C-alpha cells in the first residue's frame, strides 16, 4: 500500500480557479485550495524554459524501478492531476522507504508512465489507484517538472485569521473579491471570484473553518481557566478611528476576547495562556455599554457595526466617548452580540452584588445592586436594615443630569404608585453602566431560550 497522499479523503477540501492580485496590479490566474487549517494560493507564473542540463540526472526523462515494501508501500506521496491542470507530481519522499532507497527520485518529479502506461491525462484519484495496483515491482518513467515551482505555493494558516471584503483600513467594499489575513501580517492577496455565487461559497467555506479553529483554540484556553474566567468569544473586529487630519475614518484590526468579567482587545491574537495574560487593554464587561448600530446610523459604508463605551476611570473623570467597531458580516456581529450578553449574565452572577457610594437626602449612603434581591440603600453601620429596597422588576425608569445626579423611579407593588429616589454619585457613569448590566442580565436570564443556550455552552 502506498503511504497516505496529502489530499486526504476525510478532510474537507475546496479548490477552484480564481484571480489574485496585490490590490494594485492586474489580477492573475491562480488556484485556490481551502483546507480545514489553511488557504493556499497556487499561482502559475510564466517562466523561461531552461536549457537541458545533462549533468543533472533528473533533468531528463528517466526510468526508475521501485520494489514495493510491505510496510510503507512505494514510500512517496503525490499531488496534481488533470483536474488541477498539473502533471502527477511527487510531493513527498519518505526517508529510508522504497522511493528513497532508489536514490533516483526527487520531490518535483512528474510521473509520466507507470509500468510503461502513460498517466499524463489522469486525474489525481485515478493516478493514486494506478500506483496502488501497479504490482510489487513498479517502473516509473519520470522527469523533473521545473514549471511546477510557481505552483509551490503561498499558504496562509486559518488559525486566528480573518477574511474580509474591505480594502485594508477603509470602508471601501471590494466588489466580487476578498482577502484572508493572518498573523504576522500574512495575506493571500486580493482574491477575485468569478461570480456572486462563487464568492459566497468561498467566504462561507473559509469563515466556517476560521470559526471552527477559533472555537478549538477557545476550548484549549478554557482547559486552563476556572469556570468564572472562561472565554465566551474570540475573533477579529475593526475599530474605526476618526482623525482631525483627514476627512474620512480609518480602521485598524483588533482581536476581541470576552473572558470572564473582562473585555480584552489585542493588536496581535494570543496564541497561548502567557500571551493571553499580557493583554494591552482590558475593560470590565459590567462597566461597559454595548449597542449595535442601526443601518441608518452608520457613519460610512461599513454595515455591521457596534458601539462600546467604558465608564470613566474614577471620581471626576470625564465620560469616555463610545468606540466604533465593525464586523465583516452580520453573522459575525450576531456572534459578538450573543457572546457579550452571555458574558454580562455570567459576570453579574459571579459578581453577585456591587455597592456604590452615594448621597441620599444630604447623607452619605451605599446603593447596592444585588443579583438576588435588587436595589437597596443603606446608611450608617454595615449590616443595618436598608432604608429602602426594590426588586429590579419594580424599576420603571431613570433619569440623570450626565454629571452626578440620578433619579430612580420605582413602582410600589401594592399601591402601584411611582416612588422617585434622588441620589448623587461621583462616579455616575460607572453606576449607570453597572445598573444596565444587572438589568440586561435579569432580562436575559428569564428567557428560556437564552438559559438553554448558556447551559449548553457550559
């Protein structure tokens, strides 16, 4: 038996002809191969025909006899075939096995005949079967295929990669084209599909593989993290940056991780736990506001956008403005939104309660948000009965002056009368964002479908 060929039957492989460019020059014909873990661009480059080199044995057609081994077979792998517009090429020779022991076969040799029969018109699978059934003594007629070199090949790993249709750093959508980018600064180039249906199929195939690999990496990370620190989401987004020096908005890629109570933003995706721990920018999810941007509110041509706003750093800190992010597809945006809600619920449940120092009726007090019981206000010594308390479901609205003053409007369960409580808080934005997180978690936690999804993910 021949050793396994590189294009395995049990591996999902998609391939086809496309046009590829660097985004500036004219696109050229290439073959695109998508496997579970990589995208490979096989570009055919015209090359001058070299003069025959008679001093090199494999520069001319030759016959090589191989004795098949019981273990390892012929000891080689092949690629190419008529369906790929390539000859049958020897792509690997296994050390100390049959092909290697001849000393006359080389990677890049094209197999022209097997036992005197031409296979130049065979597709890949037929060539595999011919070699497997060629007997114990196999005579190969081969010639080194120099023209194969341009096909060997540009490969971009899909682990922690992203696929985008936008011109890098802009909101300009490429019609009928896309690009796959990975760390560190690897790119397939701009890939042009022949029609909308082909474009959609390429995008789905590559995106599905990226998501699958990312989820696998998440599981590997989560093995080393406690339950409360588990990662709910990892993936690329693009942050919009407005500069006074230019009239348009530019975008920079950011790798977003939602872990435990943290929102983490990386310039380069973390590949291990040590890199995960060195995040350059971390926010607390219960002290941020997340909102999807309606189509009528988008600032440019990017369609799938969301806002993230973090509360001020402390007393007297000016409120930070919202940050504008873009996802490449609606599906990506929905995944971010769902994971964010998951994290808020898990973070609030883990947090349990949060107390803010406030002023109530001229006296210092503590306003507590408690996941189990709701709002309560306490004055004086710790442990003293609260001055008032309400369940989250009793809140009917709130208003504030954007600085420090806050009004909370509760409805009495018996009288149905609205009771307004006036407070002052020096870190008002932090209080408002935390209050929004608790309320979001309460709403989500009573949704049976959402509860089921959390149980499945855990």
